[in-house]
C-alpha cells in the first residue's frame, strides 16, 4: 500500500514539473530541460507571446521631412506536443503561427492607413532529445537535434508585410523594409542541435543550453528606386539565398514554491556571418533578451505568465535588404543585400508579454520507473554493483560510480536484487503501478572474512 501511495505522489509531482517549453519538450518557455517528460508520458501546450517595439523614423511626406514613431506588434503562437519515448528519450513537435502588425503614426497614417500586417502559419519544427544521468539525480546531460520546415511565406513576397495590399511604410505599393520581422517566413529548411545540462539545486533547478543553428532564407523580388514625386526611376531584380550560422546560448533557473514556480530565462544569439558596424564600433550581429515568468501548476495542468526585454539595439539600416543603398543611387551587391537581410525568425522586440497553457499526462499503460542506490550499510559508501529483476523481460543494470541505477518495468509485482562483490545481496519486492516512479535502495552488508577454513 505504501508503494502505491508513493507512486501516486511521485507521478503527480513529476507531472507538475515535467511541463513543455516552446520546443514541445520538457523545459521552461525558451530554455529546454535536459530531463525528459518520462516514459509513457506526453505534453501538450499552447503558448502566445506579443512583442511591442516603438520605432523612431525619418519620413519624407509631401516633400517635407519629419520624425515619426511607428509601433511594431509581433505576435507568435506555439502549438506544441512532446512524447516520452523512454526514460531517456523524448520527441518534441511545434507549429508556429505568426502575426505581424505595424501601427503608423501621424501624417503617414493618413496616406497609407493606420495599420498594416499579415498573419499565418510559419513553420513546423521537430526535435529529438536524449539524455544521460551520470550523477544520482543531481545533474543531467542531453543533446537535442532539431529541424524546421516552412509552411507559409506570407503571400507573393517574402520580404514585405503583405496584408491589405502591398502597402509600404509611407506610400501604397511601396515595399516595407526596416522592420524587426517584416515577413511570416522566408526560409524553406533550417536545422541545428542544442547541448543540454540541468542541475538539481534542490529545490531550485538550473538549465543551460548551448547550440549551433543553421537558417536558410530566400528572397526574390524587384527593388524600386523612387524620386521625390514617387515616380519609379530604376529597378533591380533580386534573387538571393541567405544562410545564417548562429551560436546560441540559453540559461534558465526555476524555483518552486508550492504549486507556483518562479523562473527567469536569458537568451543570446550570435550571427556568425554578419559583420554589422556603422563605423562607430557598435555591432549589430547579436540578440540578447531576458524573460522572467511565473508558472501556476496543479496535477499536470499549468498556466505560464511571462515578460521579455531586449538588451541589444535594433538598427533598421541592417534589415532593409540593401534598399537604402539602392534608393540613394548605389547598386548593392548580393553580399551587401545578404548582409542587410532580416534576421531569421525576426529580431527580438523591445518588450513582450506572454501567456501559456500546458498539460502533462500519461498514456494508458506506461512502464514504471525504478531507481535508487547500492551502498555500504555501515559507511554509506557507494558501491559498484548490479541490480537484477525477477522477470526475464527486465535486463540487469550496473550501478554508476555513485552507486545509482535506473530501470523500467511494466506494472505488477517484481522482486529486485542488489549485489556487489564482497557483500551479501539484498532483495525487495515491489508492486508496480503503470507510470509510477519508485525509489528502491540496497544497503548491503560486507561479508566478514577473518580467517581461512580448509578441509
């Protein structure tokens, strides 16, 4: 009876903490947990994040130059799912829905309208996480390769916000440039891999992600040069492929307080192929943002509320696909246009607010997870030994240097035996429930050898 009660408590506690990130796998929002959701368990989640950015610009309207402020609204929705493939493996799936909106200010709104924007599904991403636990539930290491496929590019153009016609920033029929995220999607295939580490600080947990990501973007359009009367004076056909290699670092810490978890995340992306420098020594090839949040959870159901703040500055000059060079009379090269292409997945907004709803459950008959330690009953010293089971379908496992072990078994009664050289073996019988988590330790007694008997 006590083992069944323990199983219920551990399953509920595990479900409350093993909730999905934006990747679909277990984690916070942005940062992934090296631990998995567990064998026979699954995650589902719906996350929404709205970014706000006020952009000061110089506009020429009616031959008059003026300073105006437009506001960008970057909305992203994540539909996610994760599946525990075993004790150490997890599959994550994600589909993005993107909303781009720009609110014009002052006189420019009277010419081109107050709002411009588009929305649609952006990309689908699949990830596979695998981990190891070498140090008795205190640290986990994992690797998570991933790949994304574009679902929709926002219309006939991959470089403009294409909602209510091809309305530009200042005038109708003029391409929109210089935005943090001027399109839904411009790439067909992207991929990468993250190295994951999680430290159990009891009760807090620290997660660190390091990754290498490769993004591919395609831009095909005709750039237009205008005179003061808004007449087209020159055109240039553009058809370029842009590849971005990105170094990624993410870190997050969480601290549970009852059914509430406080957490904070930080992300840094360094774009290796872009050397942005206006000559003042300030580069525009990094994105850094921090995101505090709180998670309310109960029996596997959770609600997240988060905020985000960009610590790096966005420069519109480096996100216009070379239109500024062309408009001023120059002929930008393919490399110059590639250097000034929008950032993959958009540049981080100045600030953001997010909310998420997620749930962790179990399949009908998932296996039970069993773990524990083999150690000297007198000294507590960890022993290198073996744990065997009374069933033929459960393979023996060896302990680590810390004396820990882990195995899985289907529901029902099972007898486990721990042994180590020089010690008397010890056995314990447990009645396993589907999806349960059990801790079975083996304190072993040393075999005393005070002399030699012959006969």
